[in-house]
C-alpha cells in the first residue's frame, strides 16, 4: 500500500462523476417528479400527493402487480427445483460435462427477444408445435397465450427454460463447497440418498439457495421483454407486468410524474419482498 | 444401469434445450411458408438463403447489426478502463473515506432500473442525445458490479509486487498498466464478456432511448420486425440467428472465463 495523495482520487473520479450524474441525480429527479404532473410539453406542475392518490385507485396497476406476483410464484419454485435437480445430477463424475453445461446454459446468453420469438412458434394456437403435438394424440388444442388464465403461466415456463442454466451453474458451484467427508460419514451411518440430500446437501448450500431466490426475484420483477414482444400485456391484461405498465405510463402516455411514482412504489415493494425473503431463509438455516 | 439412466436423461434434456435452436437455424434456410407445413419438417427440403437476402437487402438489417456491434464494443472498451482503474484504486490504495465511499457506491446496486430509466431519459433528451449512439453508450460507461469484481481480484495481488516496482522507479500509471492489468487479465476477460453480452442483449433501454428504425439495435429491430412479419416465421428465424451469432461465438470461445466469472461472483458476492 502506498500513500500517494492524488492518484487514487483521480482513478475513482470517472466513476464518481458517473455515479453523481447518472445515478444519484436521476433518483433525486425521479423523487421530485413524484409530486408533479408533467407531460414533457407543458411546464411541470406541482400537484402534491395526487399521484399517490391516483396510484392507490389505479386498479390496472394493482392488476399488473398481481400478474407479476403470479409470475414469481410459478417461476421461482419451478426454477429452483429444476436447477437443483440438474445440478445434483451433474455434480458427479460425468463424461462430456462441458457439453451438457454449455447446452443447458445456451438459452441464458441468448437475447430475450429471440427466446420469445422461438417460443411463440411453440405456443401458437393453430400452427404451434405444442398444439400440433397435442392434436396428434387427439387432445384438444390449448390456448397457451390466448387463455387469460394460462398466458402468464406459459410465460413463466418460458422464462424458466431461459434462465435455468444460470442457476444450474450457481448450484453446481454451491454443491462443490460441500465437503465429501460429510457424505462418507453419512454412508457409514447407513443414510439413504434422500436423507443425505435433505440433511447434508440442503443445509450446506443454503447460502446458494438464498442467492438464487434473490436473483430470480429481482429478475422476475423486471419481467418486460416476454410480455412486450409476445402478448403486449394481453389477453385482458393478464400478462401486463408491472414494468410493462410503468413503461406504458411513461413512454406511451408521457405521464412522467405518475410513472415516477409507480417506479418508486414498485422499487419499495421489491425491497420489502427481498427483506422478507432474507429473514425467512436465514431463520430456516 | 444407473449410469445409463443418468446419461439418457441428460442427453434427452440437453436435446430439449438445443432443439429449438437447431430448428431456428434450420427454418432460417427454408423458403417462405415451409416452416409451418404439416406434418412439421425439421430440415429444409430445399436449402435457400432467401430469408437472409431479404433481411440484408429489403430490411436493411446490416445497419442494425453494425449499431449493435459498435455500441457493444465501445461500451465494453470504455467501461473496462473506468472499472479497472476504480477497482484497482479501491483494492490497493489507502485514502480517506475509502471504505465508506465503496460501501455507498455498492449499495446503489439495489436501485432498480425502473426508478432511474425515466429521469435518465429526460436528462439525455435535454442534452439532445436521445436517438443517438450517445444515449446507449453513456449509461454503460461504468458500473459498480464491474468495479466490485476487479477489486476482489486485485486484492489477491501481493503488495510486495507493487512495492518493488515502485522501488524500481515505476510511476503509478506504469504500475497500473504494466503490472496490474496483465495480472488481472482473466477477470478483465470475464468482465468484458459480461459487458459485451449484456449490452448486446439489452432491450428495455434501447427501446426507450432510440426511436428511429435505422438507429435500432438488433434485438429492438427484431422485435419491431416481429410486429410486422408475424406470419413469416422463416424470416424471423433468420433474424434470430443473426442476433445470437456474435454472442454465441463469444460464449463458445471464452466459455471458461464466463462460467468461472459467474461462479466467482456467486461465491464471493
């Protein structure tokens, strides 16, 4: 370590300037906007807490929150179970492990737009692969994206397919930190595979589980591309995610003040959910 | 017996993951309408470049491809310089308020994009940057996650190396450029892949910041195309192949660094 006076400050200066201009200032600006009405064209108008009043009476916003919640409830457990299952499978002496890992990982690196377009071909009502497959067995066609009770579920399954590779890798990293002697000791005691998994593996990888829950919660809350490209939020607003709704308020209707209010409120919800998850997982450990 | 079961399971699930991609490539070489015939065909009856020719000549996708490439390369290059300087300074220099500042910056990671995107748009509009490359380059100039990764890595470089270079009369810049950078190469490569892929695949921000189709990045152009050519799956598949190709090449060549980076970020973060 060296005590040069100026150099370190100069080295962090670009980021500090960036931080002040493009992170701190926008947050403050957004905060101020919450108390204003502004459509960019007419001058900004102070309206006090009206945006909050509007928010609590905006049934469509609460519907978008509920939709996002439905997405999370399907997506997160599905993701964790599948990823953990594959990680346990891959966490042994396997040939071509690099190939399998890369294959499962491929959807993660691909643009969400491409994944959505691909799955649209699968989910299509008349000519989609899935429905053709079902009709071949004489089963009635399913409105994967047309049925408002099913559309969000379909999107959640697609999102799971896209992201699961990332969580397989994370779980694999977690599994490799479990010391082998624990399993050997359990073997001597005559433990079954399930007991070893339940009482050794799960508690040992608890930090990884926590991280995966947090990451997929944050990722799930930012759900946007899939409904934007695939359904536009329909049918009957059943796939309207919160971010899509905020985007529409801000960049379709130019309700800048109101969109800022929604953004802040939504960020608050994310924070609360993560704090609750943290409590829950830590108590479990 | 158990081994066979395991392998067949892995192979089948691997194929399920890969099948849509194989079909995507295959359909992109089909004539119009051939991807949706019944019974479905997995491979083209007749191989054609029709869809790619349409993309490049009629739909001018070259421009979108170059937009994406230009923005991703510039953002990756510049952010690597800024992030590595700051990461190194936070790891190896002693200065007033260092830890407090670092923690403050790190905590800004929890601010979701939904809060900053709107004011950022308004600011860049004020500067006249909306619908220019600047609108996409500026928000990507530096990021705290990159600084964090490099700091963690630089912490493991022994101080004695830096001290002896200083005794030999090396300047601060020489130490950063000639000693730290080469030693930190693995993490720089990892970060470069993250940044390149993240910028290339980004959708929401380019959608907001660009409004002219000739300025669109490839994913935005593709989504836009999707709106107009829903009934044209072969064309969409060709566009998809083009969109994932650069990312796929980067991933296949540098996979080792990428996977390691994810594992490292997860264990230490």
